[in-house]
C-alpha cells in the first residue's frame, strides 16, 4: 500500500515539503474544495496544511477535514501563526503546527517517525487480514456430519464473549486450527492470539512463561518479564496439551481462571486478566481424573464448552476432499506438475487408518506432490509415502461381502448374537465405526453405546 501525503496551501512558500515525494505520493492543492475532494478520493494517510492563511476559515477547514476523516494525521506548517491559533488547532486534533523558519528539519523528522509507525500498523493489519482469511472457519474442509457438528459448536462460541473452551481429540486432528478459527472469527479477533505447548517445557519454566516474573525472583531473573496471560490480555490464550501439566501448575492455573487475576513470580501485586482461554489435549481427561493425574475442579472449569474433534478415519469422504486439497496446495507451493489420484489410490486413502490424522495425511500428500513426476499417483508411491504402514497397505485385500460368525454348540441368546454380529463387522471393517454403523444401519452414537455395553475393545485398545 503506497503512502499518500496531501499538502494544502502554497507549495512555493514552505520549501520543507520538497523531497517529501521520496516518502510516497505527494498530492498538492491550494483550493479548499479540491482538498476535501482529494481526501475523499485518494484516502491520504497524512495531510500538511499551510497555516499562514485567514485563520477563521482555516480552522473551519480543519474542523471539516477531521469530521470527514477522523483517522487522518494532520500537521500544520507556519511562518507567522500566533500561539492562540496553534493551541486551538492542536485541541481540534492537529498533530502539531511546525514553524518551518525556526526548525526547518522538524517536519522531516516527525514525518519519518510517523511513516515508520504507519508502516508497522499497515503491515500488522495486512498480516491480520491474511490470518483472518486463513482461519475463517467457513474455509475448513469437510462435509461429514462429524465436522459439521464441530462447526455448529464453533458458530455458537464466536457469538459469546470470553467463554472458556476445551478441545479434545487425537494428535493431528486440527485442535490448533479450531482454536485459531474461534479467535479470528470472534469479537476480539484484532487482539493477540498467544499459544504455548504445555508439554514442551519443564514445570518451573512453564510457570514463569505463563505468569511472568519480577526482577530478582530467581537467580537468572535479571529483568522483569510479562507472562503469557498478560501478553494475551483482551485476546486468546491457547494452552495446548493441557492434560500434561503438573499438579502444581494445575492449582495455580485454576486460581487464575477462578479469580481472573495472576501474580508474577516474586511479585506482590495482583494483575487483572481479561482473556479467553482455549485448552486442548489428546488425553482422556476423565480417565486422568479417575487416576488422580488431573484435578476435577480444573477440568470442570476448563470444560465450559467442549469440542470433541473426530479422528480422520471417522470422517468418511472428508479424507478424499482433504487429499485433493493438499495435492493442489503443495503442487502450487513447490511449482510441481498437477497430479491426480487413480480410483485404486483413492480407495487406499479411504481404507487406511490414518493414526496421525490430518497431519499425517498432509505430510503424505506433500511428499507425493514434491517427489512425483507422473500425472497420476500410483499405488506403490502411496505405499512408499506411508513408509511404516506399507506392509499393511500392500497386504490388504479387497473386503469380501460375506461375513462368518462362529456359533457356539450350546447356541446363544439374541443379545449375545447381537454382540457377536457387531464384533464381527467391526473386525472386518478394521474398526472403522462409520462403515460399521452404515452396514448395521444404526447411528454412530448408538453403535458407540453398543460397544460400551458389550465391552468391545479394538486391537489398538480403543473403544
């Protein structure tokens, strides 16, 4: 975005404006109506006004100018203006009235500082818009009922202020993506989004990162440092891997959430916080509570709104939608030839379990886009890209439409028969619940209740 500077007055009178065109586009006019027209048409960032004009009309013009564009930064230039006029102009919103005879270099100095500040703001706004577009939740890819349920919850959350959110899901399901989507679509989208991986730091360092510290709080505390709660003031603090924090940090975090204030390490003053908290974990926090590893009171404080993210294997055709998206994205990024999936490869993509979820799918497709040379992705290429799972993929045979159930000699009850049927279908579908519920013609929630009722457990230990 090019900087625009408007000068209103006699350009020959103030030689200090010579050279300002090097900072941007310099627009000049000596007519009041033309000046207002230029402001409306060109949207300049700075306006310079010759104050050596009839004072009453000049102040009327300043008032009209700032009424039309309150965001304008206005400077006055003068050789003779009396102090009273200068004071009135500054009270009206003029940045400063500079006497170009007494200090011919001051305009350039002040303008240089303002230009630097303007460039920083402009870059910040541009970056925010890119982030806003990137994380607009309407751009999240997928049509499955599971994802639509997530988006319904997110839509409600962004209409409320400061609601605490707990996102739960396996590694690679997109927990950070959802957290950012909430932030960049909410009322505080222009405020900071601050994140920390709670599992990446030891207890003492995590505490100082979250709450900050005062100078001298410990041996290496040579200066005061603000914590992430303060840095996220009026914005969003994203606590990733919250299930792995120690009991000591849990107690301090609970206190901060309940009292809405913190105290730096070594400090004596409480600091009020107004921040949205979004926590995420791949752990089963209910199981962690039963084991005594996670505090009940903290869980209920965090779990005001819960967002369960489904694993990729349960999102059906979303797998192909994401795979095609990643293939196009990485082809453009690496300037690689555009490729396509064969029907056989699409079947493999859907049959694979994707234990690493979306992250694994993204990295796999990135490799295919980067290293592939043919127009289509082959079965062998996909198997090689999956590396450790290659043997499983290549060994997989097309599933039969027949189902075999061993009948005990003494028979079984109808309920026992239901258990055997569900177990057999789950095994044949390799515990893909979506496909199992489709075959059995029951809903996913009902299938989950049946699995819980009969105590069925997958080979990987999941229910």
